[in-house]
C-alpha cells in the first residue's frame, strides 16, 4: 500500500517562501502529475518527497509513515532525473546494479533483476555500453531501468522528457504509461508540459507560485478549470477567455459580447441559481475551448464573426477572429473558412465555463 | 566571371599572416631550430666551445658511462615517483575536503596555493633553513625534550633527495588541488543525488563515482607535475646545491654544470637532449589526445 | 524517528570536526615556512642560534632587512639586493608587456583568421610551452653572443619575451575561441578591417585574460632562475640569482636572518600580486592545464 499524503507542507529559504501550505493526497497506484511553469515549486516539492530537501513545516507520509526525518535511501523511493544522472564511468549493467550492490543483494539475484528490467524496457543489447555511447532516449531507458529494479513504493520523475526531441518525447511518454500499467506503482511526475500531464496522469496538481491552483483528475481539470490560470495552462491551443456580460434567462443564462458588429449572444448556458442572481447584468469572463466552436447548423442565432487569420494544421484549421475585444481561436474542419470571410459559429454551450471578472475563479 | 581582387583586399587577406608570422618565426626558431642545434652539438665533439663536427653517438656513450649521470637519473626516478604520488594524493584530498561546503574555503584556497607564487629559489632557501639539523626541526624537537630525535636528512647522501621531495610537494600541492577542485565542481550534481537515493554513503560515492569521473583531471595533474619534476633545477640548487656531494644531482643540474662549469659541452648537450626526449615522450601524446578530443568533442 | 534525527546530526557534527581539523592542520603546514621566514628575518642573530626556529622573537629588529637590501654580499660585491631588485623590475615589466601584446595578436589571428595549417602551428606553439629550457640554453647563449647581447639585461628581456609568447598565445587563443565568430563576420560586413576588429571588438572583452596573462608572465619571469643564471652575470643579474648567491656565500657566521630577509624581499612582489589578484592567478593555472 503506497499512498502518498502531503499534509500542509511548507518550504522557506530564509525569508523566501517557496511552497505555501500544499496539501495533496493520492492513493496506491495513482499517477500524480505536478504541473506548472518554472519556479512554481513543483521540483522543490518533488525533492522534499524524495528527501533531497528538508521540509520546513508539515508532513509527508508514504504508505502512512511520516518520512520527514528519513534520508532518501530509507524512504523506499526511486527517482528519474531530467539529466538522467547516469554514472558515466560505469556500463549500463553496472549502473542498474549499483543500488542493488549497495543493498547487499547477491550477484545472481542482481543479474536476474537487471535482465528483467532490460527486457521490459527493450535495452538488452545496450547492457555493456557506457552512457556516453547511448542516445538520449536510450539513456532515459537506463535511468528508468535503474529505478525499476529498486522495486520502490514510489517512483519520482523530474521532467524526464524535457531533454528529448519532440518525436522521441511522444514515444517515451507511451513507454512511461506502459510502465505504470504494468507495474502499478504509485508515481509522482513533475513537468511543465500539459500534454504529458493530460496523457499520463490519474491526478493533476496545477501549481503556481508555490500554491496548488487545482487538484483533480485530468478531465475535470480540462473541463472545469478552477480559474483562468488553469484554464489557459491546460489544453492547446489555450482556452479562450472572452470578456462578456451575463444575462439571466429563466432557469439558464446567456452571455453577451460586444463586438464590432454590435452585440453577439450565446444562449442556453447552465448556471446555478445563486450565480444567475448574483451576476445578472454583470461582467464575467467566458471560457470557450477552440474545439467547442463549429459551423454546424444550430438552433438559435449563433455567433456572427469575421474571420481574421486562418492557420491550417493539416488535421484542422485554426480560425482567428475578434470577439468581446480579444482575439479568439477556434478549431474548425480543414478549409472550412477562409480569411476575411464572415461566418456564423455555433458553440457547445454545455462546455462553456464562466469566471468572475475580478477574481478570475470559476463560477458555479 | 570572377571579379579581379583589388590589391588592397589582397593585402588585407594577407595581413593576418603577416602579423602572425614574425613572432611565430622567432618562436619556432627559438624552440625547434635551437633544439636541432643542441642536438647537433650533442653529436659533435664540443668541449669548451662548440665544434660543429660529427662524432655520432660518442657523447651519449660518454654520458651514460658517467656515474654522476646515473645518480642524476636514479634521483629523477625516485623524486618523480614520490613527488607525483604524494602531490596528487594530497591535492586530491585537499580538493575533496574543500568541496564539502567549507566556510573559509576562499581563505584556505589562498593559503594552499600561495607557494606557487614563490620562486623555487625562495622555497629552497626557506626549507633549507627549516630542515637544517643544527637550527631547524631537529633542534626544535630536541629542545622540547626528545633529545634523541634526529632529522638530518638534508645532510645525509641517501636521504637528501627526500628533502627535495618535501619542499617540492609543499610548493606544488596547491596546483593539483586547484585542478581537482575545478574537476569536482564540474560534476553534475544529479548524479550524486541519484547515488544518495540508491543508498550510497558519501565515501562510497567518492570512491565509485566521483574519483573515476576525475580521470581527465588526474591526467592533467600527472602530466604537468611530471614536466615540473623533469625541469626542476632552481629548487635543487637552492635547497641542497646538488649536495651532499652529488647526492641530489638531477639531469637538469647535471646539464648545467656539464655545459657551463666542467667544459663538457657535448655531454651537456647530450643530457639536454635526453631530458627533452623524456619530456616529449610524456607531453606529446598528452597534447595530441587533448587536441584530438577537442576536435571530435566539439 | 527522533533518535534518528539526533544521531544523524551528531554524525554530521563529528564529520565536520574531522574535516575542519584536517584542513586546519594542513593550512598550518603550508603557512609554516612563510611564518618561519618572516620571524627569522626580524630576529637578532644571537636569538637565531640560541632559540627555536619556529618560536616568536624576543626582540624584534629590522636590521637584517636593511642589511639584505643594501649591504649583503653575494661573492663579488656587497651592495645588497637593491640593484638586483631594480634589474628584475627592468627585466620583468617590458617582457610582460611585450609577450602579452604579441600573444594577444597571435591568439586573435589563430582563432579568427584561420588559414590552412593554423592548427598545426598552434600545436607547435603548444609544445613550446612545455619545453625544458635546458634543451635550448646552449644555442641561445651562442645567439646572444652573436647579437652582442650576451650578459645584458636587454638580452634577457628578449629571451623571456620569446619563450613567453608560447604561453601568452595559448591564453589568448583559449579565450578568443570562446568569442563567437559571428561577431567578427558581422563587423566585417559593417566594413571593419583586421586592426579595427581587434581594437574595437576583441580587446575590450579581453580584459580578464589580459590580467591573467600579465600576472602569469610576471610571476614566471620574476621567479625565473635558469635564464638569469645562464645569460647574465654580475651586476646585470636578476634578483633570484642574487638571492641564491647571497644565501650560498658563507663568510664567517652564517647570517640566517639576512638570508630570510633577502628571500622575503625577493618573494614579496609575486606574493603581493598573488594576494591581490589571486583569482586571476588560478585562472592562469587552469587555463594552462589545456582544456583547449
């Protein structure tokens, strides 16, 4: 049972507070991704879980045991670093066996474990090479092999794919996912890449400036972001945040945008009664993801817009237009529109998210 | 139709070469021509003045049958082995200790390195005084009560060379330390963290991971210290004057006295060529591997 | 859990004590000779013969320093170190300036105006840094004789400059190679020529390495003995030669305090340079360890 509980953990360097009371709890077998830009504190938190940095206050519990005062080697963890951190003067085999040797495991058992890891990660033919003779992806596999043979309670990954080129990154991502499915070990994974977070995680913690902005399963973070920061961070192209005005319409609401052609309007948005009452007639921020626009025939007036720029990606066409005073990106069928064209767009109203105009948090 | 190159541009193209060439020529002459010149003299019958005849390897035979030269070569061997071993080991130890986030690191580094700023003559003079049996360490220990303590190595033919080792180690350890420290600082920190997570203690990390990664530093240190050892001339003259007798004679001092004092120019030249060949045997492969690695590595 | 934390802390404390202890012990060993030189040079002669070489002086006198500076005998004259100190200054400063300047230009040409064979030339120069000087002093003595410079200070300046060029070129080459070639190309497109690029682009950024080169050369040339002993004599000798003569001349009771004072005088210039600009000294050392 390797649950991980981060309980009101804080980290200060002198007078600088790097992590401000973070509390996250995941269960056995979960894949937690700490997602955020550089400097948000995600790597610091990972190092504190690993025992490479001290904990200023709060507790970290692995499988129920408080590990605050335990050195890294006693926490039963394994870590994969961004720079792979392979021992350069040892062969791949020696790299993998190093930890086992220290723990006093017999040579036959070591060889067996190494062989199993090599097979799982398809690097049996690399065992007698030195790290300098390997490519980036191969080195990454060795780093993972070294972690796997430890059979830890917790795997820690610190931006392991950042040093790889785009294509390799996709391949290795799948490897890591496959590893998780096979071994079922609890994983904590740090990255700034939201695609990695979405594809790999069972739980995402979006971080900014030492705070957790949102913690939840990927689809929830995607569909119902807690604030505009999370909304813009996850998803590519980013969610459009359009200033508008809420209008109560019976049990539902509508939003109005002022544009160059007068007022545009989207009806049929579901909100709670409190929100509809509190924000009637007030300014709100409207979040609509690019893929939730379409050219389908739709009941209702639709959104008349003037297409500005068109960017074909092969799989779709990104059409850019102005609405509510900001630039909006929509994702449409290839060659559906051309630049300068005036079209009417439909919006998936059940996917629209509303945010308070000042606090930028999501409205219910 | 390629355009004709104007004279001014042609001149500009050649300017770099023109600027480089004079000093280059002078240096090449002063190094390689002179080496060849010394070589010729070593193959001649020169005694007091150079004579440009050719007598084959006669001077070399004479050199190798001189007992004094045997002493010099043996001394070089003993000295180099001890000097290299102790300086490298001590330098590495110092670098490792200083790498442990020491508070007075800057001050300590300054203290360990200052001997390199001194002339070997100054070093020799100071240590001659310290190792003086009548007035130095021996006397001090005797005065403290241990009257049977003897430390007169500097006056003993068999032990005098070790005094040279002590003084040379004192002067050069800082250098080895500086190079090792630079090497240690260049090691990727995450490798150390990975080893800590795997449960390795600090001594184990140093032994199995860090020290093997310092191989290039070791190479630099050993090569450069060897060069210093072969060249060492000032230190011996100041510390022991090649004495007692000729007990601390080394190839460098032998060459000097043969050429300028004992009117044996041919033999002196031969000894100089022997020194050169030894240095070349160490330095040339080292330089070659360094330059090659940089061409490939970049 | 609590006991783990305290025993960890105690282990750490013991470890730190051992480390600091070892370092302090070694520091004492390295400072000892300097200490001995200083206190011996300010002791009266009787105390030296009577007391311990490492003990503090009972009476302090600077008589030995005065004597070393203006009276000490070196076998041929009793003028102290002063004239030879001046010699060394007259020798070192021109040689440092000349070798540094030439090295700067050479480094510039080798890295920014590459021509076929420039790598070979660099290799040849590099070996020149490791030349055991015994291999060339004979021919050099002959050459200086031909040029009428035998036994003179200008001759010694020439020798030090020539052999210094190998080192200074190495320093500047290693430094300039880190300056992007694109800078030179951009300047060329703007119309700058060879000299203008050197003066306006390379030199302004080269201050650190100029300091390194000067400090390194100063130390090497001031501390040199072999060239000084081989190519000058008597009143033209540099201070290292004079020091060696003074110390090895024994007439009557050996004046150890004068010897130490003389050694200190000879050592002070390079020591002061080291203390003031030590970090450049270290850069010179590690640059010389060839990481090309």
